[in-house]
C-alpha cells in the first residue's frame, strides 16, 4: 500500500476521532444523554464528513454561506433523527459542534504541518530526474507528491530542501550544494570546494549525464556566510538559483548571489509518495 494512502487514512482517522470526541463531549457531558453512544457518534460524524465533502465541492458553484447553512441544517437533522433532540436545540448544538470540530481540525493540521511535515506537489523539470521523472525521463507535467520533513534543522550537501524564495513569498525546492563556512570555486563547468591551498571537486552523482560539467557561474568564487546555504537545481543549464538569484526580486547590487538563510528553509524533501510506490529523494 502506498505511504500516501497510509497518510490519508491516518489523517481521516484523526478527523473522525476529533469529531466523535467533540460530539460525545457535548451530548454526554453537556446534555447528559444516556443514549449518546460512540456508535451513534460515528454514524453522525461519518454522514457529516460525507456532507462536508459535498459542501466543499458545491462551493465551486454556490456561495459558502449557502452550502455552510445546508451543512448546518443537515447536521441538526441528524441529531433530531438519531438522538431525538428538539429542533432549536439541535441547531444550536450542531452549530457549536461543527465550529469546534473545524477549529480542532485546523489545529491538528497546523500542528502536523509545523511539527511533523507536509506534502508538497512539485511540478516542472528543474529537478529532473530526481523529481518528476519516469524511468529517468523528465515529465514536467506529471507532478510528484513529496513528503517534506519540517523537523529537519540541519542539512548536508546533496539534500533536497523546500525553502522560501528570497525576496518573494513563493516556495520552491532545490539542492544543497554549499554550507555556511565553505568556500566554493566555479571553473570549467565544475564546482570545487576550497580547502586551504587545495581544490576538491564536489561530487554530484545525482546530476543527469547531460548536466555533468555544465555548472557555470558568473561568480568565480564565493565564501558562504554562516547560517546560510548555497542552493542549486539539478538542471543547471536551465535554472536560476544561488549562482545569481532565485528571482528578479530581492537581489541587491552588493550581493548578486542569493544564498538562503536557515530561517527560510522549511524542511528536507525525503520521500516521493506519488506516483508509484514510495521512494527516497536521492
């Protein structure tokens, strides 16, 4: 079974448990209903969940207040039908229950995103063949769904990271090539790390064959500041990255390169969950 399916099932389970917990709290602790069983709560939450999916789809054609009201009245009808709660009271309980349920889901989502990680939909060819490729053939219109570990706080050369593009609100993925404190030199399409009087060629086995020896840069040598990272994409001849700037914004005259501070790096891309079986990001 795909890890993406497992993640989806886990999230749905959390949604159901939170909804059942909120409903039981209201009915058993608030109204002292003896017939408020977990089985009935599951039945109500399941139907509310399915109706909520319809509400989300209907919002493409109808205003949110209309479909939201329909969801509220449907939930109240369920309480009247299953628990025999009077109409006005059922509407009030349903409104508060659904509101708290939505807040709990949002809190779970934010907590999961900040403390664990998130799924990222990656489209384009700048990280091929590591991403968006089938049998090493780049397929930019066939996006990958990637798991980004937000708990990662330190990164090594070769890691693929999600980061906020300097000078913009956009988020993108690129590969760590240089780490704070290192000095890189670019010569003849290759990258070298300066160590005293020695030059050590940076080994990059993840690059496709047609990109080997094609890492040219307008910056012949760069000392990377502490707490920052030098990022590049794998399609070196097609990319705008730390060799110049990730975008036309945010590049001052004094510093043409766009090294990315650790505070702007969101996390490390670790697993490609879709399409196909889960596999590690190189």
